[in-house]
């Protein structure tokens, strides 16, 4: 399955738009990781346990989103966005969403491309810190 | 009596002082080596094209598919920087110890993103988004300063494949 965070896929034509698909997960770090991060915070640098937590949550959220897209019969998800929230101290939610589409490899010479300025919806809304 | 006094002095002054010293020495060392690693990685990946527009520059007719790339990094500061930041909050102004933490975390995230782009055989990435991830550790009364960065983008081929 092709997943991109742009509105179209180079070399492909979007033949059908199936709608919004999403996946979320709330994961917690175990106590050991919290303690290790506390120690690591004395000397500074990367907190690997928390990076891993983000990686795992992100994978799981995307997998769920892709499973939903597959159920709809899509072969690609475009315009994927992420959003995170700290539900409670020690647990993080990661939410991934995008638009499920059916894309077809474009074999023609010139690819018709919509004007990118008109394709961008006003105000992205997400993405800012 | 004197022993009690000495013990409490060590506990109240000695331990924080030791942590500050540890933070200063270890923090300087980790920051220095991280900045060197970043500079080396950035030089190595300089050939890749990075942008935050949605239209696959230079030409929207790029071919050869595309894929989502994501990188995440969580960084903290050392004890000394935490301490100086608290002092800074009394007087106000730029909290340099935290600006440098955020800058390093973002650079690291971009380097990881580019490394993935390169590893998957693409030569450009567009629509790069860098957002601050909200993870539990960064809230609450006993909060640790954390820079949790989630970077995403779409990798594609700028040059047509031979």
C-alpha cells in the first residue's frame, strides 16, 4: 500500500477517493523506562526509551489506518497527518489519519497535474507545534 | 551532633552540587559529540533535496512513486541546563539551554528522515512536517523538559530513473 502525506502520488493517477481513514493508539512507557529517562535527564541527550515509544505508537497507528483503508478496498492513502496528545502523564496518544484512494499507475507520457495552488485546501490546520 | 550537621549539609548542598557538576561535564560531552555527529551526517546527506511544499519540486511530474517517511526523536537536557533555565525564568529572556535542545532535536529528526529517504533509494523529500509530539513526560508538576519531535515527509525521485 502506498502511503504519502502529499495530495497525489507522482506517477500515479487517483481514480477513486474512498474517504477518511484513521488509526489511533494510546501507549504507556513502563516504569523502568521512566526511571531510566529520569537518570538520562541528569546528563542530557537522547531519551531512547521515549523515542522507541513514539516509534511503536506511530507504527501501530499507521497499521490501523492502513487496515481500515484495505477494508474500503483502497490501495493507497494520501495526505496523511499525525497528531499527538498526552492523555495522562506517562501515556501518549498517537493519531494518524488520511484519505483512502484507489491509485492507478500512469503509463501515459505527460501526467496531467492539477494546479498545486488550487489543490491545497485553505489553512492546513495541523502540523504546527 | 556535628555528624548530623555534616550529613544534612552534604544532602542539601553536596548532592545538588555534584549533580550540577555531572550535568556540566557529561552534558558538555554529550552535546559536543552529538553536534559533531550531526554535522557529519548533514554533510553526508547534503545531496538530498528537502522541502516543505506539497508539489514534488522541481517538477510535479516526478515519476517512480513515493512513500511516507517518518522519524522521531526525544531529547532531554542535562541537570545544569535545567538549573540555568530555572534561573533564567526569574529574570526573563531567551532560555538558551532549551532553545539549543529544541534545535538539536529537530536537526536530529531531519537527519533521521533523510537517512530513511536515502536508504529507500529516493533522492528528495517534500511536504516535510516537524511537529512537537505531546508525550506524557512533558506535562505535570514534576515535569522534565523534553523535546519530542515527530517529523514526516514524502520521499520521491527528483531525477527520472536511468
